[in-house]
C-alpha cells in the first residue's frame, strides 16, 4: 500500500497465538501432545519415526552420536551452510569435509560430493538450502555405492518436493527446524525423522533424559511472534520497522540481522543448555496447527517465487536461481546474484524494499574451521554476490510488481 515491503513476515498468526495461550496456562502431561505432533510430522514427511528436539544443530549432534560417529570419521557438508552445523559436528568429534554447491542452485553438487569421499567418509549432509531440494537421486546413488549415511538438512525446506516426494524422506535420517522466521514454526524447536528404529530410540532416550524447557521461554516467543506479525503488517511496517531499518543502514548496521542473527563461533563441546530444552506441549500444539496450514503457506511462497522467476530472469546484470531437475522448491528465500550486491541492496532499500545478505557463509574458507579448509569457488561467489528478495506468503500482487520494477530500476542504475 505504501511501497514499503519487509524482508520477511512470519507464518505465526492469531490462531497459533490462541493455541499457545491455551497451552501456556494448561496443566498436565506434555507427552501426549508432543507425541501426536511427532506421529503427524513423521507421516507428513514419509518416515517411520520422528522425535522432537530443541534445535536442528542439536538434532544433528544426536544423529551423529546415535550412529556412534566420532574421532577420525568424516562427514561431507556443503560449503554454503549455517556455521552451527559444522561447528556442532566438530564438537561431536567428527571431521567436516566441505564440498562445493551448484553455481546457481546453491545446493550440494553431486560431483563435488563424490570427489570429496575418502575411506573415512561416514555421512553426507545434503542441505535443501533456501527451500530448493538437492538433486537427491544421484546423491543417494553415490552414497549407497560407498556405504555412506545420508542426513538431510531440511531446516529451510519443510514441505518441498523432489520428483513428487517430500524432502526429508530420502535420507537415512533428516533434521528440521521450526524457528519463528521459518515457513513453519513451533515458536522454537526442531525435529529429526528416520526409518531407523534403533537410531530413533537413541535420540528419544536422550530427549527423555533432558529437562523440560521453561514455559517462560515459550511465553516470550509467543509475544515475539505476535510482535513480528504486527510489525510486518502492511499498515504498520512503513511507520515502525521500516524507518528503523533505514536509520540502521545509514549507521552501517542491519537491526533485523542483529536481532535474529547469531555470532558465529565454534564449540569446545556440545552446549549443556540443550539438556534443559526438551520441547513442550505448547510448541507441539502450535506445530500441529501450522501443519494444517503448511500447504497454503507454501503455496503462497511458490506462487510468489515463480512470479519472481518469470519477471526477473531477463534483467541485465542479474542472475536468478536455477533448480535441479525434478526439484519443486518452496522458495523459503529468493536469492539473486549481482556483481554489485551492496549497490543493489541500497537501491532496493531507497525504494522501500528491504533485503538482506542472509546468514549463510562459505565455511570451506571460514576462519572458524582453518583445519578443514578447501577450495569451493561456487560457494565463494555466492557469499560475495547473493542478495535475498522478499518472497514471503503475505506479499500482494502489487507488492510483487513493485519489487520487480524496483529491481529493474536499481540494476539499470548500476549498469550491466
């Protein structure tokens, strides 16, 4: 309405807030609701077992631990990833081996995966980044040939499909996360899924030994979700968050990135606070309500993403994403390449379209992992020139048209 468009808008809604309020004030055993969410989610993904865990990174650790991976064992991870996954891998005792991504798919390159295999390789982590499914047929074929476990990272792609099947159902195990900025939220928390009954039992035993998360945390997250929902509303955002973003940019800061981002670090050991964060019924109840709406939420993202694909594909100087054959992305993010990424971002923000460089890094050359460095040129390019264009479900047709025209104008100013 005002030509001001936020970079994201949460899937959290008043209906989930009412569910959260009911369960925050409810007394009784949390287990039945959590177990119902686990069963429902396992069926949705297509795995036999699901266990709710505090976070994706901790779920990754529990999978490694459940299979007995440790010192000397290598796990292949895409170079373009969130720092916490290789960091928790190192803390779990394994050696991360970074493999390059596709130049414009941004997901694990099957050839790079195969080239990284050694006699010590125990697992591979195909990451369905930005909502784009990896090319799972060749990845699965290579892994089976070498006796390698496949751990799918579905933190940004819940509900996406590859050749008609939902991602997360191709691996020996998978992990998902449901933070407030994801396409499906449980306020916080995550899930692992698998067909391996022994592995699931190992993860469940660890979670049953953990302390329940404080309800005060869920209450705070509920209020944060409501605040995000209001702040990104088209009648509110132009007069509240947008001015703060503009001021922050003038000061050389990104207030939203700082609010929801996390300082990159390594871990000497697996943090003990995860043992005090067993997911509660309130999170599971919100997750069940979100699962009722996920196809609609993802459908809106897909419609918006395809519009951006069609309308930005021929803008001079701009490169839009491509997708592996058979991939059906959910467009968790829409990322473009431009040689002057910062100039493009500034041009968009001047015209009211907020944007971000995101949280992913090329950890094949990160100072966090100097002992595991390798050359991954496509990941190097990505961190240098990727920019996120809003694609969330709450965009109107006029928002989409305004954004596309804004991108064209900004690219024209910058030149080819």
